[in-house]
């Protein structure tokens, strides 16, 4: 059975996280993703935060599964010529270089559209290619700061807080994947490719839209509320046994679920307590109610609390640490955590594809070694004979 994106060739000129996250998920969905790297060193993520000598870093490995590696030196004329031949036979190019980098090499959108009018040219930038900030560089925390995420994250008395889930990097990658798929769909009708652009700041703003709504509702920036979700009580984190730093659950009971909560806790009399009888009363007396709930959760493990509440139809989740996530039997069953074997490292754990398609099987294959597929790709896409590939390598072109 073919995969959803079988037959789509993507040239991945990205590095670090935002771009590789985009191209990896397209690779999971069946696209032929060719990671184009410099011959010396390749993607900086291969060595960034390296944790094992003579092996690519886990940072690189978790973002570059289901890809091939082609090395080309685009600072050489022969390298550029070969690149144009590759582009002529490709569907998508994805890049996240600094502002203007590919234009200075003569490989911007307008130039490559002449080589391949059907090319979808996807650009990821911190602030986009136009607007007052377009010349500025960005990283994850910058995007979160400028997109409004930090000022709505954290507790009221603490500074704006950076969140570790990469909404600026991987969030941008997911937005770009959507843009690429839309452009490919439009190409079916128009016969032409186009320039697709996603900025990190734009992506964060899109994810913060509910807080932007609240600003307009109340006429001022929302107050940071820590872990409290809205005005529902219970509606925050509660400590559990044995009392470790991550022994918490998040319990969120909508008004109609309140009777189920007290039944699970074995305290049905609380339903008639005037302090807690209505949503507004529970909010006004939230300190007392949260203390009662936490006195109960502290006697049980977080997973026991989750199971008891979950069985009663009350949303509740254990605050799992990263080790618990990697070992989670539910995630294992859904192939969201999988084992991969890499030649210079051995077996490691990584994240699978969160998109499940009934007619398109998804399997995670290991990331490529630097330049692993160069000779085969030059032969199939550019007609380069083995002897010529050796010459190109000696000249530093590949």
C-alpha cells in the first residue's frame, strides 16, 4: 500500500528544529525527503548538544527520521548546477536560512521558479520576509516573547515565562507543513508552484489567539493564572503521593461533573455544602475546596487519581515526567514512542507520527548519516557516473 505523499520529492535545506520538524512529518506521511547539507559538518544539529562521541546528537536524530542525505557545496558553481538539476525534478524546497541567504547565492524563489515552475518554495523565517522586523533573526524564546505567549504563561507574581514545548519552532514547522500541502493541492488546479512563507512570530500568535480574544473582552492584558484553567473548581494541579516534584495531576471538572468528583472522593455530602453548591460558590471558596481535593489526592498516586476520575468521566491527567512519557504503554500502543537503531549510536527512543491515516501506513525509519545517499541521488537525479562523483568529492563539491 502506498503512503499518502508517495511520489512527492522534498528538498530539505533546513537546520535545527522548525524546518526539520516540518519535513520529518511530511516524510512520515510518505514524501521522499532529501536533506541537502554542506559536505563538511552538515546540519549544525548533528553536533549541537552532542551527547555521544562520534555519533550525531539526539537533537538531530529526533528531528530527521525518514529522510535521505545529499551533500552539496552551494558555494561552488558545479554545486549550484547540480542543485538546479535536483530542483528541476523536485516538488518542494524548504529552507530556513537567515534573511536573504539563498537570494545572495542566486537561489531565491524567483530564480528557482524559472528552473521549475511547479516548485513549491517554502520559507521559514523568524519574522518573515517583509514587515518592520523582517531583517531580524529569531530563536524559540524570541518567537514566544514576540508572539505574546510568554506574557500569558506562568504565575501572577512571577516574570513572563518561557514554555519548553517548542511552539515557536515545531509549531512553525507544523504550520509550514499545512502550507506546503495546500500549495501542492492548488498546483493540481493551477499547474504552478508558489512561494509559501511562515514566520515563527506569526505561528505563535496563531496559537495565542484565545488570549488575544481575552484582551479584547476585558480591555487589558490577561493576568497570568498559573495552572488554574478558567473559573471551574476543581480546575488546576493537585499534589499526589509520594510527594515528588512531578507527583501531580491536573483535574478539571465541568459543573455537571461536580457530583461525580465528590462520589469518587467518597465525600458525597459536599454536594449539599452551601460553600460548593454552585459554580460561583465553588469559585468564591476555591481555597477551601482545593484544600479538600488535595487532601484526598495526596493519599494516592497520580496515576491512581487519573484512573479513578477517568473511569467516572471526569477529565484528569497525571503530570508525567519525560521518563514516564517514554515508557507510557498507551503511547507505545499508538506508536508515538518507538525504538530506532542508528549505526553510530545503537538503539534510541524517538517520537513517531501523531497523524494516523487508515489507508496510509506510517513507519519510522532511521535518520541518514551525513551524505549517505549522495552518490545514488546524484546518479538518479543528475546522471552523475560513479567516477564523476569521486571527482566531485575530491574537489569539495559534494
